[in-house]
């Protein structure tokens, strides 16, 4: 197999959650440029239209499925609709995430529950729905977009960190149960990445500055830098990488 083939996802079917903005829409763009057809899932239908346009500009097919993944029945419905439309999904990228930055003593139960539902329960339910088809074809890729906060404590991110720690653990159990069927599951853990959600939290230079000072690279990440790592994990070149937490953090966690 050539280098081009090993790093390609040509003809693969990829489902991407949180696809309407930020890392999600960039994932749709990058994966489709590398040859994948995309099922784009998000709440924002106008953002989904933008994702579809990005995919189609690369000559690939895009199916958009509006869904609120915080609702208990939504992930399984999305998975079933994707399978009904395309028969199988080769790649699942669990990217959708929410955060309500607050101190632990101020976080509400409703906020806590929604963060766990979107960031942790939905990836499990989607993977549970799509895995049987991957097992049947003896091939599949699952990439869970986690966070640097899964490893390093960050104030005002207790609920978010708990969800991402859980997602990393879930990734490892996916590996233990599904690796025998040639399914690779990995977690990508970015540092602060300049997306609309991140801008809401880190837009104040007085808050962002101390964080950047802890990053040896001296800057935050751009969405495409996270997406390129996801692309590698979706290609056959990474078939021997399984159950890993891969940090895209400019060296933050090395210190």
C-alpha cells in the first residue's frame, strides 16, 4: 500500500458530531478533502448547511442530521438513521461537547447532567449503535475528542473534566472489547483551541495569557491542527494505535 493510500480515507463513511462549528466543521472539511463522505450531526441547522457546503466543495457527499445529543434518545436515532441511509459507518468522530465553566460550589445539577449527557453518554450511545456494523465488516475507527483537562486540573472546569476523564476511560474499554474486530478507538486531547466555544471562555486576554504562558509552544491550537491528528487516526496508517490519549497541547502536559 502506498503512502498516499495509507493516509487516505477515500470512500469511507464518517459520522461527525458537533459538526456545525469550530473543530466539528473543520473536521468535515478535512475528512472530506481526504476522501470521506460525511454524516454531519449538530443542533444548528444553519451551521449544518455550512458543513454540507464545505464537504460538497471537496466533491464528497454530505448527509446532515439535526439532533440535540443531550436528549437520551437522540444519539441512537442518529446512528440508526445514518445506518439506514448508508448501510455502515466506517468512522465515528465524537466531537460534540458542552461546557459551563463554574467553580465546583457554583455548578448546578442541571448543568452537570447536561455536560455528562453530551460529552460522555452520547459518545457511548452512538458507538453502541454503530459498532455492530463495524464488527460485521471487521473494520472501524472511533475517535473521541477529549481535552487536556482530562489529565490536568483546570479551575471552573470540574464537570467538564469529569466528562472528559470518563470519555478517556470509555475509549479504553472500547479498545478492550472491539480491538479483536479491527476497530481502533482513540482519544484526542486538545489544549485551548480557538473555536467559538473557546472564545466565550478564553476571550479575555487577562484570562488567556496565563494559560498560554504554560504552553511551551507559546500559543493555543487552531482547529485544523486537531483535525489533522483525527485524520491520521482515521486512516489505515494508524491501525496499530489503539486505546491512546493523544495530546495536541503544544507541550503543556510535558511539564
